[in-house]
C-alpha cells in the first residue's frame, strides 16, 4: 500500500515541480527584460515619440521665451537604477518623490525614467520639462544648472493646466532648489 501512495503522489510532485520551474523561469525572463542594461528604449514606437515631441515643441514655440533648437535632443527611457539617474549629474525633474526625467546638457540627451508612457499626460509633461531645459541651454548663460528649474516647472505646470490637470509641485522647495546658493551651509 505504501508503494501505491508513492506512485500516486509522484505525478503531483512532478507537476508542482514543473509548474514552479516554469513560473521561476518566466519571472527571470521578465526581470531580464525589465532590467537589462541597455542604452535606453522607447515605451512607444519612435514614430509616436517623434509626434509627441513635435506637439510639445509647437506648444513651446507659442508659450516659452526660449527659441527652438535646430538639433533635437536624444531621448532615452532608462530604468531608475541607470547610472545617469543615480549620479544626479543632469538637471532632473522630480515628481511624487522620485526622479522622473533628466537632461544632460553635455550630451544633449533627455533621460526619461521608466516606467514612462507618453500617452499619460503627466509623463508627457516630464518630457516637456526636459525639452525646456534643452532650449534653455542654447538660449542664454546660466549661473548654475538649477537656476533653470523655476521656468521649466512653470511651463510644465501651465501645460498641465491647459489639459485640466493640477500639478502637485511644491513651490517653496522648487524656489530653494532653483537658487544658486550653496545647499548645505553650516557655520564653522
């Protein structure tokens, strides 16, 4: 009788083992796809992103005090652990307590932090914010990179309001971060 119990249990154990193995393999493949180190990728096809950039640039042409730049920025979508995001060397847009986008003036590259979806108006506004930085770099001299944030956030808020969305920006923090004063002052 013991042999019979073992024989009937064996197929169930095998099914559980194969099912578990399949789930683990699927999870690993999903993680590899999600976190594979790449130069960046678009959440939509490049045609959609090009159309979105055109729409945002047209809006900026009519609204922003900064002229359009002939050379379009490179736009990459990167994971939150990407070296550019963690180094904070670029101008960054923060929302809901995390970095959402960055502009690297040295390379003319906009980094959008995944998850990013251009169909989402808040995500599209992050791209708009970074496009403002691209224009600002070519428009005039800035004493410090953070000085550009005040105008970029105001334009982003105006664009969101035009779409019926209230921004969640905390203006006192933006004012402090947009100043060129030292950030950590301690008396000697």
